C-alpha cells in the first residue's frame, strides 16, 4: 500500500524554529444555561485548600450530551488543567496499549499545550507511546507560516522526545485532494495494523484523544458553517479548496471521524469566541445554519476547557 503521510522524520530534524488578565472570583459566575457545580475563588486567596489552588476553576453542569464544562479564571489556569488532563489520559492509555493516538488542531490550541512540555509532565509522560495526527491541515509547505505542522513543531513537538516516525503530517507535495486521500490511506493502514483503534459502532477510526480549538465563527477543524463538507458521511479525510478562512486549500477529518473519538477536549479562550460558544452550548437549534462545533458529540467523553472571557456569554 503506497502512502506517504509518515515522511516527517527529516522535517523534524531539519526544521528551523521561526522566529494575565485580571482574575475575578468565580463565586460570582452567573449563567442562563448552567448550574455552577463547584466554584473556587482566586488562586491568590490564602483560605483555599491547597488541593484547589493549582487552577482557579468553576465546573458547570452543561445541558444533556454537552459533556463536562470547566471555566478557568485565566488562560494560564486553563493551560495548567489541560496539561494534567492530557497527561492523566496518556498515562492511563499508555499502560493499557502500545500507542496513545492524539489528534491536534492548529490555531490557539497549540499554545494552550505549553504546560505539557514542562515539569512534571515532560519527564512523566511516556512520549514513546504517542502518535500525533492533525484534525486539519492547510495545504502549504511544512515550513510555511500557515502550516499547522510548523506551529505544532515549533511550540510542542520540538520540545518532547517523541520518535519522529510517530508524527503523522500530511504530504505537502500533493494537491489538496491528493493529500486528503493519502492521509486517509495512511490512517486506514494504521487502523488495520491496530495502532489506531476502530469504532465498533461506526467503523470509523477511534482516536484516543482529540485536542481541538474552535474558530470565532464556530468552525472546528476545517469544517466551516454552511459548507457542504460538514455533511460528509463517508470519507475519513476530506479536502477543501474554498475555505472562508485563508489559506483556501486544506484537508480535514470529517465529522464522523471526529465523533468516533474516545475523548475530545475543546479548548476555547478569549472573548472573540464567546458568541460561538454560547450557541454551541445552548439547547436552541437553528436547523438552517448549525455551527460545526455544535455537532461535536463523541462516542466517548467530551470535555470543554474555557477561560472566563470565552464563557462570558453563557
Ligand atoms: O484555521 C484554523 O482555525 C481553527 C481555530 O483557530 P484559532 O486560532 O481561532 O483557535 C483551528 O482549530 C484549525 O485547526 C485551524 O486550521
């Protein structure tokens, strides 16, 4: 079987590195949609038991099937908690299986992974088990500033001792259609060889963890509101040539692949995402123009990591 998506070893070796908001107590959190389950005051309060001082966080009960929603006082607190969540899952799955399959998006998510490459996780995580994939990629050379691979390499992959052959980037020498087909072939091979799990319910690849951001318009991966790609039911990896957000040519996992996941973490920070987040987490539905992020419903667990600006309209 001919495919080329694993050809990243040389890139990993040769790529060059390119070149807090004020906190407020969460006891004041009000929400039209949620019940606050736990509310902790600021990190700086001496009266808080130490076990809660790692991150200032409110856990709120989301509507049915919307998963577990955590709201953090700051993006820094969010990053601390995201690192622990990811490392805990990595440790659990690495003990059970030979591989821990992790899918990442591009964008702001990547910076929110920064605590994972620091102590204690840099030493405690078994990075040799990690297999890294992209939920979407821009069809540009790997050293192009728009490349999701370049961003991940610069901020994350270059800082962890992951075997180069466990990083599955797209073949940037191909067209968008060619790169999508190639990536799908690669993933099919990894499912066949049991490196990636497979959903018994749907037959789609079942990744252990997808770490994704969302766009201010409610897009996830390269699935944009109103675009026909959101309706894809058969393909595992699709191509798009008219992305409303530049660059126009991209590849993306389809929604059924995203929703076959064992765990999805949606990471959302900043006031610019507050409106999309409100729509995503509300029970209201507008059948004509459903936001892609609202369609995220994994077979496994869904977790939301929000900062208070992103959660400001909930
Ligand atoms: O274009 C993209 O945008 C989304 C969101 O990016 P963000 O910077 O607003 O967080 C990202 O998740 C996706 O991977 C990327 O290709």
